[in-house]
């Protein structure tokens, strides 16, 4: 990015964690898009700004969806997993995020 702006604590609250599954890895290899679990109240503009500031990359576009939690039975009791919001972030050409660094 041209003018680097420091990431704030709100940016780290918006981006909860990356999604590392087989499907998200295939999306990454095919179209340079990364998948994150984000705050349920965050808008696409919020997610775009947070990713640009935290990882110092240029974002092309963001798609979001709210994933409903599944109903599960645990030890004979009915429960429900939490709902969460997922964001697919497509980066502009030449940009890359190193998610596995330092692990």
C-alpha cells in the first residue's frame, strides 16, 4: 500500500481467525482469496479496511456470509453451536498473506 496506516485493536477484533480447511486452501490456490471468521457485526467495508491495515495488502473485494450453527446432541442433551460470519477476501494481483509464518 502507498500510505501505511497502523492497525488498531478494532481491526484485530474484526478479524477473528483464518479458516484453514481443504476448501479454503483450494480457493486460495485457484483465485488468491483468503477466508476469515470475522465479527458478526462487521460490514464488508470494515473487513476490507481491517485486512488492508493488519496484513498491509490491497484488497480487491470481500464476500461475506453468516453460517448458522448446527444442532448437536452431547451426552444426551440437545445443544447448538454458535453462529458465525465468514468473509472471503480476494486480494489484488501481486499481494499475498503469509498465514503459516511463525507457527
